[in-house]
């Protein structure tokens, strides 16, 4: 029986990957700091973590702790990271230490002791804007929107002739456009792992996660996924706050589908050295997903607050082309957005959520990160 280490494995996605691996005959060890922003102030093992999971509490940047966690393992999922586009723009040193340095420390340990496979959690955020098509049918890689345009509330991307570009599914071949410190750090993690993997014959797979949602997401963390943030607002009878006009398109993927993709990345022979999108392959506007969530929570009377502001680091549209993952990994999303949100709502009934969105918004505004 193979043993797998998941760094950051006590968190949202990592714990679901642990469940998926246990169900398929693997032994699982987790290395996690149990950070207060994600897990609260108790500092204790989460109740949702399967009892069969071995937990090592510690920081991925601590070489001694990491060496202990790696003993006897055959493969590693590297999920340990500080997560949040907005927060990364002012906690620059923290994000760089955890994401970049943490990955470097792990890679030095693996150079000394190569493993059968390393799976790195990357992010759709590194694409910046997704891929677009012009009115003439030509594909376009769009640049960043200008500050003057954003101040006018002109949210869409335009072609050279002024026409509005239409978003299309974004493939892995789309060049990165790094719009935040978080995106830069995720790209660094991805490239470092693939580079060192090639140099030292360590099979590496990079998975670019889109907007994952589901049970166990940290509801009181105002820098987590948008659905968890909206849920925290609605459960406290507050309207979800939506930047721009709410018509920006995203790809919401069930954490159960993400966990399956992670297992397939460990097992698929042709995956080594490759990068894969992990999403639903479907686009949904932020305004629409807020309305769906309010409905399943029985909060239809709470309309979202469309604040008409831009948050530095945000992009307009991005949703996944999952064709490569389907072909190479055998990945196929199984959870529809309607079914996934119904299950999320059932889980939320037993959860308490502290709404810290106002505090997070104030921090962004004070630092000039909203327009």
C-alpha cells in the first residue's frame, strides 16, 4: 500500500483528496499549520478529517518538520499555500514566504530523496484574463483593462476596433498574465516543480484549479472562494457584495470532481511533466451563482449588492477548457452546479459563519486596492 503526503492537507481541497485516496487504498499523511485564518483559533485537528489520516502539525518552510513528514512516503501533493488575490497585494512577504519559499524547501528535500510523483496545486489565476474571440471569429489574448476604463465602469474587454471581445474556454496553452502576487506565486510554484522535476527525474503533474466549492470550505475566511464568502454573508442575513457589475464569468467546480482529478493525476502514466486545467468546463456569471446560492439557502429575499467597483488583481472572464484533462487523465466532471450547490446548502445548515467581508473590504480600500 502506497503512502502519500498532502501538504496543506487539513484544508478544504486537501481533506477531500485525502478521502479520495483512502477510498482507493492509499495511506495518507497530512502536513498542515492549521492556520487560524482557515481553521479558526483552536489549532486542533479538524473534525472532518478522516481518523485514518496521520497529521503532522508544522510549517512547510521548516526543513526539519518537512523531513519528518516525508519519511516513508511514495508521493506528495503540494497544496500548502496562502490563498487570496486581494490579500496577496498587501501581505506580499507572507504570500511569498509560504508559497514560493515553501515550495523551494520542499523541492530541496525531494532532490535529496526523489519520489514516485509530485502533484502541485496551481491556479487558474495565473491566466489573468481568459481567452477571447473577436467578432470576426479570431482568437485573442487580451491585455489588462486600463485604469481609466475601469474608473468609467466599462468592464468588458475590447478589440482594436472597439468591439466587445467574447470569452471562450481557456486552454492550458494560453500564456500566463500574472495580475496579482498570488497569481505570480502560483506560477512560480508550478514552474519550479516542473523544472526541478525534469532536472532530477521526479515525475511532476501541475493542476490548475478553477473555482472549487463544496463542504468544508472556510466560511469565516474572507479571502477564500467566492461561494463560501457569499454563503457567510447570506447566513448572517447580509447581501453578497459583488464587484463590477456581476456579469463576469467564472468556472465553478465541485470539490469532489477536483479530488477525483487529483487522484487521476497520481495514477495516469501520461500525466508526468504536464499541466492540466481542473474545472467544470462551464461558465457561470458571479451574479447568477449568487442568486442560485440564495435560493438553495432559502434567502431569495436578499438581493446581492452590486458595488460597481474594481478590485486590483481581478480579471473579467475566465473559464476552463478541460479537453486535455479528459484525454490524458480520463477526467470527467460528475457533479452539476445545481446538485453541488444543493449539497453545499445541506452542509451549511450545520455551520456557523462569521462574516468578515466588511473588514476585508476596508483593508483593501485603505490600501487603495479598489477603484
